[in-house]
């Protein structure tokens, strides 16, 4: 029991630290890629290729003076960045990074496998809204309040499309455990991934759109539309508290990319199926799937940046209409279509 | 283990519920209610009801409480003011709640068998749950959907401005 | 079963720790090395250089909350759909038809709401 506890604690801390490092370097990746898209160099002074930039940024926001404006509702003002970051970190809980590999009863590539894994992710995301809603309300600032109202309405609307787009995948896998969902797509490499072989292309599209909106990313970054709302819900936040909102946004991006990989791109399975020579049962061999997983997540992160560098922002009514009148009906049609197809195939 | 968890989260739940009643600002009440809902979810979890716990967090802590906070943010309801009405509510409310609680407990304990119950394996998988839900309890399920439809109609009819 | 939830609890503690820890450290650092210098302009509400007028906490457009209500209703639907999807292969045709009716009723509600124009109020 004690070894289990200690090993789990080590695993949890390692995963959290790696996630936070990944967050830091996603920021750098974004700045570099957007800079290249705009024909600039991006950060290049601190360390080789600007590689130390995230660490310096972190130190900077740690050392800056924390200005708490007059008139804020202090308990919630301080609580909300904590809620935002904690929920963002917590949602990695059920994401498997590779196939099951036990070491003294502790799963090496996943924090924990639950029967209701997908629901846990939905639940944590739905609690994470409070970070945004309360920060805007407690800031005593018109821009913040507007930003957080917009953000909450937007997240709520697209969470629905997101939840409904998952049903098609669950229909095919017959389980809510993310590991089972990946295993249901592992038969023939690329061709049994949900996005191709499972005919979940529409679900993938809906999920992707909803994920962009859920994480407040361009082209759905209305909550922090800087030309209208200054900084949106975190206008009044400075130093470490601002950095926490920033980190939670990128951590959410990473989690959403992980889930997209697991649900639609076959998780850690190789796109070539069994065509590649296997490395046997060595420790090294169990890291190959992990590398596939990281590659796919990286693909999604680059997609995020690419979209941000390319597309203009939606208008607010367009955003809402797109969510409610296009994505939700499409998701319901996808559910009906998938269930009919599965019923015909089994009968 | 289960008993320890029950005392921790049951206590947390009761404390948050008390805070919900005693605090003056609506946003604090809403936050306390979120704590109540979430600790209830943990209690369900200790009883082996995984799905129920997850649904509790998503629907109650997530959707319903987001709606509450939303309304508080929109209306900007300020601190509660003590009036004569609120004192009357104290006088009527406390015995009323006690009476309702006793009545419900009595009904559930004595008439539980007639209300219909389904036994699930412990721990119940989602598969068992949906088998029961979509086979034995199909009629209540359909009635729920009609209820939800009526809720949509009611909400829209109440909130819509006539042009 | 209990082990897997224990790990989640550990993660929760760790996540909250990583949220609170840096804040507390930064606060201690600020107390020790950079005492705060508040001022009326520095601590003013940010409004692009204009002086802030009126209070923020006013009554706002209440139609926003319709999104909340419609979301709540459809969230319940999604929660019902997931167990249905899990057990789909083992269900009878009758159950599937029941689910289709359930879906149909809700789509009807959505169509009605959007016909009434409530989902477009910005």
C-alpha cells in the first residue's frame, strides 16, 4: 500500500511537472510559429533559438508586483485563477499516454484508468468554467465582466456540441474508458482510426471546432478580443495570477489535443498498423507508442497555432449561431447516422 | 476507509450547506452550493455509483450551478437584506423543512418497495445501468424526455420578449 | 477501484498545490524583497485611461441566461445519451426507438427555440 502511494505520488508529480513544462514550451512553439507565419523570427535572444524564453518569462511573472485593484471582491479574485489552473491540470487525470504497462501495480503511462473516464473530463471542464466566470465578476471591471459573460456563454454552448460529438465515438467503442476507446481503433492502423475507418469524420470536425471554442482560442477568442475588451476576463490580473490564467489556457489546449488524439486519431497506435517491425518486449519498445502519441498531440498543437495565424475572429452572433444552429444539429445527425450504421452492420 | 470518507465529505457537505444558508451574499451561497453538490458526488462514489457521481458533477456542479452564477452575474444581485418577510420565512421555513424531511423519510422507508426499485451489481458497470434504464425503466425515461421538452418550452416562453 | 480514485485524489492535491504554491511563494517574495507601493492611479480599475464611471455590478442583459437554461436541458440529454451509447450493441430495437423518440423530442424543442429567435440574441 505504501509503495503504491509513493509510486503514485511520484507519477502524479512527474506528470504535472511535464505538463507544466509542455505548457511553457507550447507558448514558445506558438510564438515561434506565429512569427514565421508573419515573416518574423520570434523570440531568439534568450538561449539558442530562444529556448530559454519560457523560463525567463516564468521568472518575470513571478517577480512582478502583484497589483490588486481597488474595489475587487478579494476572496473570489484570488480563488478564481487557482480554480482555473487546478481544473486545467486535473483534467489530464484519465488521459493514457501509452499502452498499459504495470510497474508494481502502478500504471506507468496513465494516472488512472476509470470506467467513466470521458465523463471525468467533461465534469472537470464544466467545473473549470467557474475560474473564468468568477474572475470577471469579482474584478469590478466592465471589460472583465463582459469578457467573462461572453466566455461563459460560449463555453457552455460549445460544451454541448463537444459532449454530443463524443457519443458517436462511444457508440463505436462501447465504453467510456479512454483506453478501451483507443483499443477499439487499433486493428488496422490508420484505417481503423475513428476519423477514417470509424466514419466519425463529422464528429471529429465538431469536436475540433468545439475544442477551439472551449479553450477560447482563435478564431473563437471572443472573450479576450483585444480590440474590444482589452484582455477579457483577466484584464485586472497581473503577475503570477495572470500567469496562472495563461498557463491554464495552454494546459487546456494540451489536454484537448490529447483527448482528440485518443478519440479520433487512434491514440498511441501507429498509423501503419503491424507493418512496422516490432522491437520486442523491451522497455524501449513501450516508448514507441508514447512517441506516436506525442507526435499526434504536437500535430494538434501546430494546428491550433496555424489556425490562429491564419483565420480572423468570428463575430459574437456568428459564433453563437454556428454553435447552436450548425454544430449541435450536425452532432445529433451524426449520432443517429452512426447508430443506424452500427445497427445495420451487426444485424 | 469508506467511513472516514463519509465523515469527511458528509461533514464538508453539511458545513457548506450551513454556510449556504448563513452567508449574505448570493455568490457565496452559490459557491457553497457547488461544494455541497461536489461532496455529494464523492459520497455517491464511495457507494460505488461511478456514473451517478460523474453525472452529479456534470449536471449539478456544472450546468445547474453555472446557470445560477450566470443569473447572479447578470442580475448583479447584491447582499441579502433582512426584511419582515425573511423573518417570517425563518419562522415558517424551519418547521416546514423538518416536516417535509420527516414525511419523505417515512414514505421512502415504509413504502420503498412500492416505489419500484432495481438491484444492480456492486460495483455496477455502466452497461448494467443502461440495461436497466432502457429495459425496465423505459416508461419513466420517456416521461423524463417529455418533462425536459416542457422545460424548454416554459423557459423560452418566460424569457422571450414579445416583439 | 479505490486505488484509482486514490490516485485522482493525489492528482487533485498536486494540482491545487501547483496552483496555490507559486502564489504563496510569490507573495512571500514580494513581502520580503519588493514591498508594494499602492497609489490611487495604480490601483484604479483599468479603463483604457478614462476615468471609470458608475459601478460595474449593474443589471445586465438577462436574455443571456437562456443559453444557460438551454445548455442545462441538453446537458441532461447528453448524460442520458452516453450510457445508451455504451450499451448500444446489447440493446433491443425497442430501446433504440425509445432513444430516437427522446432525441426527436429534444430536437423539436431546439428547433422551436431557435424559431422563436432566442438563440440569436447577442
